[in-house]
């Protein structure tokens, strides 16, 4: 009998110690970490078609994807991208959306078809990654105009309602973003739709989320984080496309990407940010892509270099807090 009493006491002590340890860890967690890890999103572009001359045009695009000069509508390419992005631990993809208009234009029609295909493939494949849209300033006419009601209804009818398990929700509603533009989002003023959480992305003073990090000097970056969102990107180099060009860390030797991630991780630990967006998965014109690719200027020739270090940063972001 005494033996059982001793064993019971020891078990009680161990359980009590465990509860105390858990409580101590929980208190520290509440002080240093939000109730969930920050969501990680990534910008994704759908304008790649080998049959359209301007798509993979050289030297505008000098880097080459590991998958080759692919077609953005190809379901196998899409499935591979979703798999790779999911394996990074990314929560949502922001798809560049160029409208449902201009059916006579091959470029616009192709991109709309690509968006539909991506949602279809995402639903058919098991993936943890959700999708949402970023409306671009697609009306390139001299006097652009936008029918916001038509745009919202088309998106809700074609992408939100048919894909409830795929479309990404933010603040309990489907997320719909805009890229800042003087005609599309003039001074941040545009018609809203209560069915969505609506945000403006870019670098103007009125944006809700930033497209580039505050380490990039061309756009407004105060305050930062912006509405608890931070942006990270490996570099910026549009020297093959624009005059004058903007170039930041073209050879990836300055550690700009590392500095941004370190800051984002620290602010996440301090409960200062809810969302980290990566620019980008496959924007090759501005050379912000982290998709595995053969890089013509990077110091490290490994085509998976940016992909792998991104995975390491996201893993670090989600490491548990050590109890002290």
C-alpha cells in the first residue's frame, strides 16, 4: 500500500510541475507572440505565354525558370507552382488580375484564362495555399475608366462563390486588393463592396499594404509596418526594361533579402505584424522572382538559392518561442 502512495505522490508532483511549466510557457507566449503566426503571402503573375512574342522577350527577361519558358495556363506548371509554394509554408497567393474586358485582345484574354485555370487546378489539387486577386490598372487607354460594380460582381461570381475552399479570407471576408494607380485608386478613393475585405497595395501615401520593403528608396514607406503588414523582396532590377532603371542588390551580394526577413521575424516576435508579403514568385521583368530559376547575375549559381533561403526564413518565423 505504501508503495502505491509513494508512486501517487510522485505522479502528482510530476503533473504539478508539468502544469506549472505549461503555465509559465503560456504566460511568456502571451507576452511575446500573437495567437497565431503571421500569414505569409506572395505575389504571382500570369502573363507568360511562349506564343506571345512580348511574354518571355529577351533581354527584357534575362533569367530563365527551371521549368523553362512556360505557359501560365498550363495545368501541370500551375500544379507544380502550387506544390512548391505550399512546401515553402506560404499561406496565400495574390494573383495579378487584368480584368475581364477586352476579349479581342490576345494578351488580356490569355491572362483571364490563366486566372480561371489556376483556381480550377487549386481546387483539384490538395494544397494548403489559398488564392486571392490584385486588380491591376488594366485600362491602358488615354481616358481610362472602370466599372467597379461589374468588376466586383464578376470576381465574386467566378472566383469567390465557386471556390469557397480556395479563395483566401482576410478579416473574415474574401480579400480583394488593388495596385495603386491614379485612375484606378485616385488618392485612395474608390467604390467599396461589403462582400470583400478591400486593400490597396503599392507605394503611394494612401496605400494599405506596401509592395516593396522600406529598404527600397523609391516609394513612400512610412509608417512601417503598414497596417501590421510587411513586405520582403530579394532585389529589384528593371535595368533591362526601364530608363532610368532602379537597381537594388542585382547580384544578391548585399544581403538585402536577409535584412528584411530578419526584421520581419523580429517584429513578428514582438507582435507588431500580422502579414508578410513576398514580392514575388515570378515577376521576372523587375527580377524579384524567388521561383527556382537560372539567374544571370547572382553570385550563387544554384537555381534554388532564393527558394531555399525563403523556406529557411519562413521556418524561422514559425519556430516556437524558447521559455526563459
